[in-house]
C-alpha cells in the first residue's frame, strides 16, 4: 500500500491524498508514519523515571554504581530507606477562596526489610500520602505540595530507585492465563533473560513465591467471564510489579474487596517481601488482628494529620495508654481500637465535639513529641549498598521482539474473547438479516435506485458504528494497562499500536464478511462474485478505519463513558457528510473538508461505484435514470474508482492511528512536584540532610529487631474519656 522511505512516501501518499486538507492530512500522516515505524529502538526506560538528567541521583542512591538504563538481576534487592518531613498537601478552591489541607506536616520513614502500614479512617489522606511518597500524585493546579523526601540520606525523588506501585484496581488482559501474563511481562521487562528455560524458572519461582501455582493455568478473567479470585488477582498484581525487582513496594489498600482469609494471604505476601529486603509501604483501612500483627511500623493519619508514626504492634497502644487513653484490652483487635480512637464520631453534635477534641489533642501530643519518637531499627543503607554485588545487566530495546510479543498478546486477547466475538457475530448476522428482509431482492426498477442507495448507506453506518462502539468500549481500559506498563518502560508505543492493528485484522475482518455474506444475496445486489468480494473488502477496510477512530477517541477522553458519548457523536458528523444526505457538490465551502475525511463517505462512495457501475435500470421516460453511471453522477460520484476510495479509507485509518499515537504519547500522566517548605528555603538543596527520626543512633549497622520503648510522655490534658467497646 505504502512504500516506506524518503520522497516515495510523500509522492505515493500525495497521489492518494487528493488536494487541500486531504494533502495536509497525508503530509502529517506520512511524517508520523516515518517517525513511528523507522525510528530507532524504543527508550526502554521511561522518561519520567530514569531520565538522564537524574544520573547523579541514581548513582548516589544505588551506592555509586551506574544504574542508568540498567536493571538489577531479579533476586537482588537494593535496600532503600525513605524519609519524609513536613509533607503538606493543600487543595485551594478559588471560588470560595478556601484552602483545605489533605496532608499537614506529615513526617515519617520507611526502611528496607520492614512493612510499614499507613492507617486511618476513610478520607484521612492515606492514598494521598502513598502517592506523594511514590511521586505519583496527579498534578493539579489546585494542589500545592511541599515537604522533604529523602532516599538513602539524599534529597531525592522516586527517580533514584526502582519502585513498584500496586494499585487498588487490578488491570489485566482478561483472556491470558496467570502464567502467560507473568511470562509476557517478564519477557517484556527483562529482555536480559533470553533463554526460555531460565524465564520459565523465573516465572515458576514468582508463581511459587506469590502462591499462584494452583491457578497458574487459569484465565485472569473479567466482569464478563469469571477468572481468578480477587485475592489471586491482587497477588498477580504484586507478582507483575516484582518483575522489575523494585526496592520499594507501594500498595494502596491491597486488601480492599477481599475476604479476611484472602486479605491475610496478600498481607503475608507483602510481609515476606519485606523480609526479603524490600521496603514495603501499604495503606490499609482496618485490618484484622492477625494482619495488624504483621506490620513492623505504622503511620496513623486522621484528617491529613499525623497521630502516630513509629513501631507497630504494642507500641502505639502503649503510647496512647501513656497519653491517658484507655488501654486496648487483649480481646480487642488493636487496629479497631486505633481506628476508633482516631475517627470522628458523627452520631451527634456532642460526639463530634468530643471526638474532635480528642483528635486535636492526639495530633498536638504527637507533634510535640515527633523529634523524640523512636523507630527502633537503624537504617541499613550505605554499608549494604557497597556490598551490593554489581550483577547489573543492560536492558536492550529490541523493537521487533517487543512487536512480536505484543502481537502474540493482542492475538490471544482478540481471538480468545469468545463472549464478545459471539455477540459481535450474532449482531452482524442479525442486522444483515433485518436489512436483507427490508431490502429483499431489489429489482432494477427506477425506485430500486433509491433503495440501493439507502441500503448501501445503512450498511456503511452499521459497519462503522459496530466497529466504533466495540473499540471505544474496550480501549480506555486497555489504555490504563498500557500506560502502567509503559510507565515501567516495558515497551514503546509504535510496536504496541502496530501489533494491535495486525492482531485484530482476522477477527475484525470476520464480522463485516459475515454481514456482507448474508446481506448481499438477500438484497440481490450486483450479482457477480468479484463485486461481492469488493463489497466485503470495502466494508472490512471501513470497519478498521472506524476502529482506528475509536482508538483516537479512547485515547482522547479519560473514561469509557466519555468515549461512548464522544465517539458516536463524532461519527454522526461524518455520517451527515457521508454523501447520501448532503451532496458533495452542495456542501458549504467551509465544510468541504469534512466529506474528504469522512470514512462513511468514502465507504459509501466505494460501495455505490461497486454496485451501480455497469447496471442498467428499467426506464419509461427519457428523464429516467437508465444506467448506474447516471445514478453515480447524481451522487457526484462519477469518474472516481473503487481503488481511490479504498486508498482514501486507508489514509483515514492511518491518520487515526497516528493521532492515537500522538495522543497516547502526549497524554502521559503528570505528577505533582514536591516543593521545598518555606522553613528550608534558606538552605542550599545540596546541604539539606534530614535528621533521622532516631537522633542518637550510630550510623549504618545491622538491623536490630528488638524494639526500643517509647519514652513516657508527660501526663495528658484532662479530656473526655474515650470509650471503646471491650476496652476497660
Ligand atoms: N486531587 C484531589 N482533589 C480534591 N480532593 C482530593 C484530591 N485528592 C484527595 N482529595 C481529598 O483528600 C482526602 C483524602 O483522600 P485520600 O484518597 O488520600 O483518602 P484515603 O485515606 O485514602 O481514603 P480511603 O480510605 O477512603 O481510600 C479526601 O477527602 C479526598 O476527597
Ligand atoms: Mg485510599
């Protein structure tokens, strides 16, 4: 169709491009195409994570080893300690001129080999804090974020270390099995493991570690087809994130939606990962007692403020009891006790008042004591990093390998999606039967000319709408998966889009072919085999062009619902200028470009030429239409060829694909930058070093598992008693 390379591309596309706007589109498409398909191998490491500008930081964080563009061998975990001080996140509302604090002066630290839980009532800022620590807080002009974040003793951000973020929502390709999902992820993210045996062993190891062996061959599934359980999905998410061998694992509410047993299994997995040397930080709502006992450290937040940060288990209970609150009795889940202690009771005005007073006092007490609160374990950082074996392998971008892997995955997803394919097949056949019955065996009378045009128009609309709605219904979700994978630097956009286009050809072509095969004989359209073949070819190309338009819509808007609203509306514009309702010659001059970019118009024109040329109609008067060519003249389609219309469709398809490419490239998620708090403005950033929360600890040493006791605070101010059921 298109010869790639230099002038030839431009010339051949210009020929199919017509003039005016068409040529501009062709020029843009050609330029993008050349860029898309002839560029060098992809930048495997995402710009926002391992950009060259941060080389120094990376070296520092990785114990002065050169980590730019490199991946640690999977089973080595580089220890990372994160400290944060005075994190404040505010949300300003310009209309009411008010400022709301989502986080206020939050400090704390997370260490390798330890599981830190961020706990607090709903809306207390757990996810916000987790996002800030992971550098993943979505940017917004209303937000203001300040504070200090330090990684292994250096002011830094997430760019300095590898991290995994297990989100609340688990997104996967539903038709792949657990093993296939992991295996493909490993192939994409770890090209250095080239032998199949090694990779299988690596995947088996992951399946074993995450307790996924029993469901390894089950499909992941989705809302339509039941697959693995929620807990298994969550563990698969963790497994996929572990492939990049992250130092830090962030998990947002990993137990939400799971039953107590599954929740415990997921948390046990996270605990084991912490024991393997990862720094694990998770937000959690209200864990059961056995889950609570797995935490090494906790951060308690309420309304964005810190109530406690330090060792977990009995320490916070002792701390609050020393503050003068009732002690949590042995048969009460400590997590519930803490949740009740730091939640506002909205049952009555008095209870709101008293609980707010209690919380204010707790926040106040903790802020006074923040500098003396002790995390029992010292940092195991620099020393370890020196000993870290430099088993580092360069990641190599292999465009074709990525393309083939993605093609395999896209094909598995498209071909195995039985329920969707069945519905699409049934709908294609049913609409063909309905149209075939309405336009049953059209003769050659004068009135059949209008019928033919009407039938061809509805065939075109039906094909375009079916392809468009299917794509806009599925793509926004797939886009979210692709964005996550691309954020990890798994692959480039070019191979992804090309593989998607190619993998969907056989499945996508099957439905227009079914439609044509049923409709054509029923309506008795131009009865030759070659015309039938061309009919099917035109509707198939149109279907792909409509799908490509659906991809653009899906890449443009954030949700499936929005895509469902925008897609058909946009198609309606193309439909109005589709050649049937408004004659191309009568189109107002400012809208003349629309028919040129309307896939409906080109498909309709192609089908009309295919149908009418060579046909003779019964006629009685001299002004009657006698030949098909005359009918085409009336539609202003005279003098053009089917080939031209198919080329125009292909050009439109290409245009939508290139636009999708650009949109996906441009619409990368943007994250809020952490600014220096005002009190640190005088200090040059290089000299900024956070004091450890434990002031008198000697520098690096072995991890000490025996917790140090908190100092007893001074007696608390007199407050209303806090009553918890079960508490003495
Ligand atoms: N970008 C934002 N714009 C407006 N409000 C926000 C934004 N991000 C967070 N918030 C608000 O900040 C508060 C804290 O949100 P966050 O999601 O961190 O709570 P959470 O503790 O994780 O709650 P949950 O347990 O329900 O998940 C909420 O009241 C939320 O509405
Ligand atoms: Mg949350």
